[in-house]
C-alpha cells in the first residue's frame, strides 16, 4: 500500500472535518466539534492561514491528517504545535500515522523551529507509547487551562 502525505487543499476539507469528528468520538467528546468546512477553508487556506494541514491518502482517499500551527515559547522561541494527528480507525497500523508524524517533524525542521509540541490525553496509552518510541518526552507535570467562549463571556461580564 502506497501512502502519500501532502499539504491539504480545499477539496480535502470535508475529509479533514470528518476525521476531526472521528477523533472527537474517540476522545469521548462527540459533541465538541463546532467548526465547519467553511471555517477550515477560510482559516487554513486563506490569505493569512492560521494552520497548516497535512493529509495522508491511499488510492486518492484521505485516511489521516496532521494539523499544525505556530506558537511562541518564551523559553525556546518559535514552536510548531501539533494540534491533531488522526488516522481513520480502519487504517491505523498501516504506517499512515508515522508518515504524518515524520512530515510534521520535517516541516518543523524546514521552518527552523526550536521545538515541536503537542498534547496527548493521559488515558491514550497507544498514542503515548507511539510518541515515546520516537523519543518524545511526555511531561506529566503541567495542567492544560482553557476558557471557551461562554466562560470568556461570563468572566468579562463579571464585576471585579
């Protein structure tokens, strides 16, 4: 089986969104996805794209994605963040995941980043094992904090 990894184009965005939804189900958050194909197209392929997406395809069918964007670390400098690496369930174990992962790491090197970072759920032992086998460091000392739009609105409307 030949796996092609390339940058995503507009016609890939329905498959990208489908894989994002598949990941949400896997991560036990089936109702968490609130983006659209239009959002992916506008934010990833517009004049000033906010992210870069790579797709893995077999026989012309998208079977996986890796979505990345740049952030700045006050300790290390320019950083590539790997938001999601997803391979459709029936294609896991085919080499698509490592092909996407290698492409992300190569992209980071091409862009001369100081580091590539990502988040993995503590219960996702297959992913943790995969990352550790590649030499990645899994840091268990940090908590992730976030504020969704509803919480943000509530906070900003409080009288402090």
